């Protein structure tokens, strides 16, 4: 890496940073290939929810407007792929810090942002593959889309944006907390609490009235509703602003999460170098 930075790319910082980021992302992907066990939870959590709730109990739960519950649930399952990605990403960052690998990266003449972006890219690509697997499983248990091909692709793009935001949350969590045991507990808590305080699995109307504002303004609810509308799945907008404008609210939430976690990650990484 130092040779690359000292060579012709030194005169082109942007091109050099891109090469550095891609090289480090490749290292992350090779590491995940040798230790795939860390990603088991990313696959199992949404798959268990899909099969247990969406298949076994499909006749016991009613979707809004009397539609198919599997079709209603699928957007929430896509959100679970992102939420389940937080823990493995954070643990990987924390382990690299503990092993001193981040210190070695900081000693090289490379952009510090490249180290963090590479972590995010590597885990994001793997989570996208998991999202594709979960989508195929959803089709197998009865999920169908009813929008145009362009609209369906846009729905997957929104889901991918949420996955990227959650991977970015994982990078920030690993830098801030650093303790693997604590990260594991926090990741599991976030997965459960954020899922059931949103409309990912059940509509807000099925919950106590005092929880409705929390559920409606939860970013997971906005992104789930955005995907449902784009996929043509069951969706009944409520009287609140998030329900009436899910695309706008989802875009604002994702932008805020990406910007906030990127700022926190870079700030924490730089302070750790002092």
C-alpha cells in the first residue's frame, strides 16, 4: 500500500484513495471468506423470521387492507438484513483495533477514511448477497411484487441504502465501544428492539396507541413503507406525515444516518491516532 501511495498515484489523491479503498475492501472480503462464521447471524436472523412468522403463522396474522401477509412482511425482512449486519461489522472493527491492525494502517501513507470505507464496502457487498438470498427465499414462501420492473428495482435500491446505513452504524459502533462482548449484546438488542418498535413485522395499528408516534417515526418503518409502495405490497398510509410521505422520510433518515455515522467514525478514528 505504501508503494502505491508513493508512486504515480501520489499526484492523484482521489485515484490513489480509490485504489487504497478497493485494496483494503478486497482484504476484508478475503477475511470473510476464510471466517464465514461471523456472517451466520446476518443470514439466519432474517431467514428465521421469514420462515417462522411469514410461513408458519401466515394465516394467524392479517396484513393491512386484507392483503397477503408474506408480501407485507417482506419489506421488514429486508430491514432485518441491515440490522443483523450491525453486529458482525462492529465486531470486525473492534477486533482489528484490538489486534493493532488499525494502528498499522494509520502508519501507512494512505487516507484514513479509506480504512473505514473499505470495511463498510466489504460488509455491504456481503449483506447485498444475503439480501438476494432472502429475496429468493421470500419468493419461495409466497412473496410477490406487483409494481413495474423499474419500481421493483427502486425498492431494492432503498433496501440496499438501508443496509449500507446499518453497516455504517456498525463501523461507528465498533470504533466507539470496542469491547466485543458489549458489541454482541448491543447488536442483539438493536435487532430485536428496533424491529418490534417499527411496522416491519406488525402494522402500527396492532400496537398500543401510545407507541404509534414511535413506530411511525422509526426509520425502519419509513424505509419498510417505502419498499412496500415500490414493490406494490400491502400498504395503507396512516394520517401522519411519515405514512403519507414514506419515500421522503426514508431518504432523510438514511442521509442523516450515513452522514452522522461517517462523521462519528472519522472523528473517533482520528482521536484514537493521537
